[in-house]
C-alpha cells in the first residue's frame, strides 16, 4: 500500500486543472489574467510628476503624430496604456503626464 501512495498522489495531482493550482488565492479569474495580476484597474499604479519611471511602456519616436509638445535635450516620450509620459533620460524622472483622451479632443 505504501508503494502505491506516490503513484496515487501523482495521478490525483496530474488530473487537477493547472489554472486552479497556479491562480492566487481569492483572485477572480478575470483579474488573474491582468497585469499586474489580481489588481483591479482603478488600483493599478498611478503615475505622478516627479516619480521615477521604471521603463514599462513603449518609446514614442513620432510624438508629432500624437500632438505632443516637442522634446528638449535628453528627454523622451513613453506611452503606458492611455498615458503619455515625458521623462528625463538621465535621471528617469517623470516631467509631464498627458492622457491620450486629451490628445484626441484637442
């Protein structure tokens, strides 16, 4: 009987759905697939001027296309979701935030 226990345990664990084992506790399935996982959209990171930018967005080379102000030396525009972020390339400090909806309406 004792020799069969590892085989029985492997069969039970092998048939369990992997999503159920990997999903964090008390996390709805819809939020488990989001990034960051299990964080409601309203509670995700909010950027502020002066914060240090972590580089999680996409570099914007054609800022004129989005009607963004021109850059000064050592500055760059990044897009994170619906927010455009102007940063200082040397210090990585956030200098300006522009919501994408504001760009469409202007």
